[in-house]
């Protein structure tokens, strides 16, 4: 058991209450773990001790890296800029296809990097020339207190905060978490409850509620990513249903990314997603009226570039994460026809490119 009085990484957690039988009921995510004294929830970073819920991963990082913002992926948020990316350990989903399983499933948090406080992170991000910080690699919902503090510190430095998340968070916790986020990429794992239950140990409905909340109740810029897994969530029927729901409930201007699966974790027997599957899914989404649809994890300049929904001409050319021709004015209007391209555009694009630069905040 952790000595909570002498551990810089451990702070009181929020979103819980004591049940009649003495267990602590975590209300941060829809998993609703009910935790006995000395136990931890499924995420492993929240647990019960001395009658209190604690977060055990405050300030613990799995490492820092400067990435292009397009890698999150966010194609309509400060294009071409760099972002300081980091995560912690643990996750509140149990995806059998997790592609960051060595971090999200980790239970040996002492192997993580040394302490990095919110102000330290924000200061370094500014010094490194980043426009934003991103909580990624594992889901920031489970370290909400740390993410919120880091986002506030970033704002004090004039930086933005980005959440890469599965959107698996309760109605109670959503307002605080997203109040401090400027942008998010939400993983919509699939569009059937059976997929979420069998392969993620979670619920589709809760994620749909988060997406509707983001659209109707916040000003957070968000984009959606769906990892297409052969014979699991890549049928025409499921893609039709998902795109219809997106168009009706959150709008045609929310960018949608279809990305390719590769064998990993507990699904090593599933083949890679063919590029043709991503192209087919993109064609279906465009047919259903979605304006900005992308392919990812494959080399596809057509599927990774942005097109004006009015004149259909290219406005942001991309080759992997490298920006090519850029035909938007400083406020995000198509220079061909004047149509507003949805997103967050602030001046001329930066040209960080496709580099990925690991950094040490202690250096």
C-alpha cells in the first residue's frame, strides 16, 4: 500500500462517494468501479486508502515527445504546428487491440519517467516552440486532476491543451475535464454495443453521449478517429450507420479519420487493414455528406488532404504529416471560393513536418 503522506505522485482524487458497505464508488468513468480499502480500480491509477479515493499517477509520465499536431490526429487544429505529447500509465478500457498496451496496461508505474509538474511541462513546451500540449498514449480521463492542472498551466503560457481520448467519462466529470481542453480527438472504436462489450469492456452509448456533449455543450474543437479492424467493424452497414448518426447528431463538419489496424496485443491473428478498406469507408462517409474525411496509418495523399466542401478543390495538401500546398487565408477561408473551412486556424501554417522528437524535461 502506498504511504499517501510521503508520495509526491499521490493526490486526493475527485468523483467518488462512500457506499453503505464502506466501499468507494468511483464516478469518474462509466465503469463505476466499487473499490474496497487497499484496492484499485480497473484503471489501476485510482484506489481506496484511508477512506479516501486517491490518484497515484500525478506527475508520472511515460515520456515526452514533440509531434506534429496531425499525428493526434487533428487536421483542422493549428495545422503544421508541433505539440508536446505525453501520457501516464493505465486505462479505463480493456481493448484487446490496444496499440499502446505497454503504457495503457502498465501496472509498474515506478518504471515511468521522473516527476514532471504542470508548470514544468508548460514552460518546457513553450521553450521548445510547441503551440500545445497533448495528453495521449493512454487516456487522460483517468488522470483528470493532473490533466486539468497541466491544461491550466499551458493556458498561462499561451498554449493550448489537447486530449486524445476514448471519451469514456461520466456526465458528472465531463464538464470539468472538457472545460480546460481546447481540442480533442475522440476514438469511436466501432458502432455496435457488442464490439465495445467484447473487445473493449466498455459501452458505445457512453461515448456517443460524450460526442453529443462536445458538440452541443462546449466550444472544444474535436475530431473523431475509428480504427477499422478487418471483419470486426469495417462492414458497409456499420460504416453507413455510424456516418448517418454523425451527420444527424453532431454535424457534417466534424472531421472523421479512418485508420488502419495492425496486429497487436491480444489480436495478433488479425491481418492489417487493407488500404482499400479505408478508401471504401472514406467514400461511404463522403456519400453521406460528411465534409472532412481522412485515412490514416497508410500512405494516401488524397485521403490525408483537406478539400473545400463547396468547390471541392484542395486547400491543405498532406503527405503523411508533411504539409504541401496550403490554400487557406489566415482565418481559415478557402482562397478558391471563400468558403469557411471548419477548424481552428491562426495565421499562416507552421511547417513542423513529420518529425518525432523525444525530449527529456530534465535536460
